[in-house]
C-alpha cells in the first residue's frame, strides 16, 4: 500500500465541469465550438470524438469540420467571421511544420479557446493578466494545458492560498521535462510568475525560470544552468515533477524522485513506470479531462470578454 | 515589501476560540480550569492573568490558586478529587528540578489540560490516537504546544489535506531547534508520525525523526545524524523551520533560510531577526494565543472523554 495517493484527472475535472455546465445555463444561447480536422491522424479523430461528447454533456454544441489541409486556411477565415461560432480549435499537426504556426495564429483571438494566439502567450510571458488595463474587466486567456496544470496544482494543495495572489508558489521547486512552445516553456514561465523556481529540462540543457529568490522581479527571468546542475542533482530537490515527453519508450527515472514528491504526467504516453506510486506523495498519471474542461472554461471566458466589450461599445 | 506574509497567532487562534466558545455553550455547566502558581516568577503571574482573561471571554471559569511550593503536592491531590474542577495546570518551574516532573505526573490524566501526563506522551510517541481502542470514542490528549503547532501548520497549508489522514506531511522537511521533553522532542515525533522528515536540533547534535522514506513504519524512528550533516547543510533544504530557544540573545541565522520557507517561533523570546520577513514565505513570530485556545479545546476533550466513559458505565 503506497503512502501517497493517485489522483485521476476525472476527479480534478469534476468541479470545473460543474462550473462550466452551470455557467452555460446562464447564457441566453448555446455556445458553439468548432473543431477542424485536416489530417488522417486517428488520434486526432479520437480526441475530436471525445471533445464532442464532453461538449454535449456539458451543454455546448460541437461541430467537427473535416477539410483537406489546403482548404484549412480558407475555412478558418470563414469561421472567424461566422457569428454562430464562438470557439475554434484545430487538431494539430496539420502540415507538421511552421505552416501550422501560421494557421494557429490565423484563428481570431476572440475565438481562440486553446489560448494559442501570440497575444495570449505574450501576456503569459509578461505576467499580464488582463486584456484591458486599467479597467481589468477582461481576463487574458491562458493556454489551456498550462492553465489545466495550474488548476491541478491548486487542487493538489501546491498553490498555498494563504500566500498573496501571484506569489502562491513561493518556496516551491518544480521540474518540467518538456520545453515545447505550446506547453513546456509557457508553463515554466507561468509557474515562475506565480513564485516557483522552475527547472525546465529539454534534450539540450536545463534552464531555470525564476522571479529571483525573493520574488523581487515582476516577471520571471531565464537562466541557462551550468553542466554541473544535472537532472540527477536537481530532480531530488523538487517538490513537483511534471513530464510531457511524447515518446512511448521514455520513462523518468524513479530513483531521482524523492519520496513524497508530487508527480504529474501530461504526455499522452506514460512517462513513469508503475513503481512511481511507491514514491510519489501525489501522482496524477494523465490530465486530458482537466484540459478539456478548462478549454470550455476558456470558451466561456471569451464569450464573457466579448459581452464586456459590447457593453462598453453600447455605453 | 516582502514577497511572503507574516501571520499573527491571534488570526490563527480565532477559529479555535470560536469553536471552543460555541462548544462551551452546548454544555449544561460552566467548566472550571484551575491554575496553580507556586513560585514568585512574574512571568508565571502574567501568563496566569492572560489565561484568566481568555477563559472568561470564552465562557469558562478560571481560578488562580497561589500556594507555597511545599504545599503544591497536597493541593494537587485535593484538586484531582474535587468534582467542581475540570482542568488543572501548574505554572512551572516550581522547584526547577526533577521534582517538577513528579508534580506534573501527579495531575490526574482526566484533568491534565496541558497533556503532559506520561500516558499522553506515550500515545504521542507511539502514534496511538485514541484512549479506548477498538471503540475509538475517546481521543488521546496531545500536549498543547505541540498540538497548537500542528494546527498552525494546518492553517498555513503545510499539512496537505488531499493526502491520507496521518500522512499529510509526506514529502515535507521540518527543522526544529529545541529538543526539550515538554515541546521539542514530542513535536518532532508528532510531525514525523504525520509523514514529515524532521531534523531535531539541540546544542549537542542533530537527530532525524522519520517513518522511513516511504512511510513504511507505523511510527517514527530516531537516527542520530553524522557530524557532516550540519545545520548549514540541512536548514536550507527545509520547508519549515521552527524555533523554541529560551534565550534573549539567540537568533537563528537568516542566511540559512531559503526564500519561501515557512518560519515559526514558539519561544517567548524572538528567535529571528526582522530580516527573516524578507526570506520567509510565511512567518509566525509567536504562538501563545493559539496554545491557550488549544489548551481550552483540550479541556473540552477531557470533558467529552469523561462523558463517554460515564455513558459506557451507565449502559
């Protein structure tokens, strides 16, 4: 019997599903999310089916649009202009190269439920939390996997609510194995902006994201660590270890995890062997269900922000 | 502006004062606490006045009995037998030697609000939480300063409520500077029994209290650390630093406190310089008000336990 506890994403997702489902009922219309699938990837289709089911069970309309990859650009521009569509997402990869980033940026920020627009990343990196300072009525959208991770860390008690808002990870050390532009790097910045010391690991090196030991900086700075600061040295010091390695064969070495550490995997592959349960204080083996609940929460935020803007225009 | 937060004992004590005050109103009588003062120590008298005020504001009766130290033994025996008295405490030191321990053990466990009886220490050290297994209706009394510390750590979010009860400090490292029999050693055992790795520091050495890395032990074991495991090495690794050094001149070195650490002083002397506020994530400069609220909570528990026993006898 392990001393710690395994927490399933479904458990963590539940209050957000309830929040979202309740908020939808308050609206005078049924919000519509459109997903574009422009590849033959069966994983994309599976994910689309899953999004569809979640949407419908929580009171949203979902439409899957399958298009040829060369038609995706035109379809996105059309969807941006279509007032019946509130949220847009694309199942990447499409071309699998820089063109995908162009397509991603093409989605209007007003309909970007995943929070992948440059505007939102910029705000995240700069610790800017509102779209309309100084009124601060419209919250910026946070990329949904990163925000899901924050919500998971809050649920697990890693965010200490007795500390001032914005400093609630003060004193916590977090290791993130993944530095992709979509999740790993923005997540490292987000957690550092909340007060953590974050070690961001990729195949080349380890970077440290921090607001300074005493949080004297308004936002994080990045420092490339010397080669003596190895994974073997840093991992055992961490309160939280997060992995997101998209590989069937990769396993984080269990022996580098100090007993009682919080361990979270956001890869769709299993990045830990089962013996992690003997060491982790809290272990979250996957996060998909939280991410999708947060995606719908983002959709409601986009609708809220639009209503605020329209209210302002009407005044 | 420090990134962390200073938390006053009065803030933490408040919910316990409210709980105690509400519970007293449910009783069919006004509980009576008696304090024995048998020395000329002005600090003892001050503490007695303070106990008196708290008791009366929360709905208890308090009586201070001043006796000659040679009459204390007889007075305690009399108080043990007096049904109008529900709780007894003595303002130590009286003789200032082993005789004080004899007098302490003389207080009936049924009236021992401070939880200093050997029975209660034994239960604490052996992680035995009830007086009447297997019925488990009567909770054991926990020495009030140690219990106050647990309640403070719960308030500060150090106990992680998502972990199983009894393991909620799993993954936490705690340094305690004080290994007295009254507070430091039982506190170290208590926190280790709840899953922490505790470094217990006194003038001679550093001991480690732990239930094993994976909490495989039911109760803590104590290990004397080698001389290479210095305060300088261990303190910066700790999530929590607790001091209780009864000296005006002693100051814990601020530079050994990692930024974001939780810092608590239970000595009536200030064991930290003011610059600790620049480093501590959470700083509790004193705990007296929590301790006294917990003492009254213990008194109610003694009354509850007695009612359970009388109910059983009546059956």
